[in-house]
C-alpha cells in the first residue's frame, strides 16, 4: 500500500497533516488554514507526488510541499516506518574492499646519488 498524505481541519483555522502508511496514521505537523491547501490535500496525495511541483498552482501549497520531506524522514526515523520507496528497498551497495597494497619503504631501496 502506498503512503498517502492528507490534512484535516481540527480546530478553526488550523490544518493538521498526517501520513497514512501500512495501515497506521502518523501526525506530521500543524499549520494555518488555507483553502488551496485544503483543496490540494483533502483526498490525500501520494508520497510519490509531493515532489511534483507542477501539480501545485499556489505558492502556499508549494511551501507546504517543501516542508513534507523533512517531517516524513523524521517519522521514518522516530517510528521505524518505511514511507518512501527508497527506504523500503534500499540499494544494496557492494562491500568496498581495500586495495592490497604494501607500504612503500624508501629505506629498503638503494638510491643512486
């Protein structure tokens, strides 16, 4: 199941943002009410779409999209949840091996002077 970000108006003039991942809902942050933000996030936005600024037609929505990755990474770290696809399937990096070099000892060589 893909993670979705949505907002609710809890008190008058305040939005609460949540992320729903793996059947759990996690609180992200709270900000002042804006009608364009409510319209954009009311039905939920996929985590993959928060980096697409072409979908946002308002500066307020773009500012909110800027905030989201920071809070999502915090929730991933705090609760041990994988929300981003990168976190779910990390690239398995090759174990780096050191070179088998021997130390160069200049004392061992006879220099012609």
